[in-house]
């Protein structure tokens, strides 16, 4: 029996661009300011309603809470980051809209600069369709700019048209044709 796969679209952002300006319609707070329970709940809500085939499969098999717990627990596997890099976007009345978790790939530095990725980004279901993913991606990319990266390499499910559009809107370039990933 062959292994199931799905297609991911790879994107790259080159670090030599001017510093990104993050819109001010959201306030950003380090994710560490949330309780573990609130953070897990937010990630679970996003995963539960994700377009990503891998998220859908895992949630169906194990439930959104368990998948979110494991996902957060594995965040240091092959990556490094400072806790304050992970950001929550909140409205003026302090309601969480979404989150962005930028990380550095371990062992991928080049000329003194790091290679990075957005480990995960998500907008809570009730706030989707309002452009908040753009604000979150801008913030995550800016955090990585401030760290000093030579590039940010990301991907998203080929069916996640809203995220593909967000990457392009922020200035990421499609790196290659979609590639197969194990499901």
C-alpha cells in the first residue's frame, strides 16, 4: 500500500528586503502571556477548522486538543526560538484574533544569518476573511527580520487559497512548483 500524500506550495522571503511595517490595527503580545490552556485552545480551534490536509487528518484521528498539545510540545524539534517571538494578535478590546509562531531552522545559518520559517500561523474562525492573516504574517516576518535571517522558507497546502494569497500579498515568492508531502 502506498503512502498518502498531499501537495504543499513552497514560498520564500529573502531577508535583504527593507524592514516590514506592521499595521497597527492589532496589538501584538507574546504568546507566553497567555495561559497554556488558552494557547492550546486557540491552536486547537484553528487546527479544527484548517484547510490543511495534514491538520484535517490529524484532528480527525486524534481530536483537535490532543493534536494542538503535541504540536506545541514538538515546537523545538529541529527549530529554535525565543518565547517572545511567538505573537498573539489582539483587538483593541483585548480579544485574540490569531497567532504567528516564527522559528529558526537549526543548522541552516549562512554568512552569519539564520534561515527561518513560520512554524504555524492561524486566525481564529470568527475573525477569518478580514485580512488578519496578513497582519499576523507581517508581524512574524518582522520578528524574523529583527533576529537577522537570510531567508524565510514556508509552505502551505495547495488548497489553502487564502494563505497562498496572504504569502503573495506580504511579498513572499513561490519557490517552486507544489511538492508532495506525506500525509
